[in-house]
C-alpha cells in the first residue's frame, strides 16, 4: 500500500512540474528550457528595430530579441524564471510602441523619431 501511495504522489509531483514549465500563452513556445514569444508591434523602420532590440537587451531574463520590420513581429527569447510575457510587453509599450494591442506609452511615443511614428511614410 505504501508503494502505491508513493507512486501516486510521485506521479502528481511530476505532472505538476511538467505543467509548470509549459508556456500558458499560445504565442509562447518552449525551446531548450527558454520561452520564445512573438509580439505584434507598431514598429515601422530599422530605427525602430534598433530601439526595441536595445531596450530588450536591458530586460532581465531576455536572452535574444529580433524585430522583423516587414511583419512588425518582435521575437523575444527569455528565461521564464526571470521575466514573463506581461513584463516584455510593458517594456515595449514603455519604449513607445504598441505591443499585442496594448497602446504605446504616450510620452515615449511622442519622443520617438518622426520615421518611427505609426503614420510615417516609408
């Protein structure tokens, strides 16, 4: 009987641990223990790319980031033990860009270069 209870307990612990490591958001995938997320932004040019990637480099837990200017999709690889999707979106918003429908911080947006504004002609 003790062995059965131990097996049940171990199964519960392992199942819970496996679920805790799985990303919750459908935009997040798990790669080698790190989470990779694709965030839709309002970025429009190479200067936006530079600004966002530089801002993300200062975020705790971020291992890599890359903005595809053509699709406006910002891909971020991060350690889920150190940060999360909400914090990453907030960092983008505070940089002056929209992030997955969250509107950019107005003050930061107003400080962007003219070519980085949503209505800029490219």
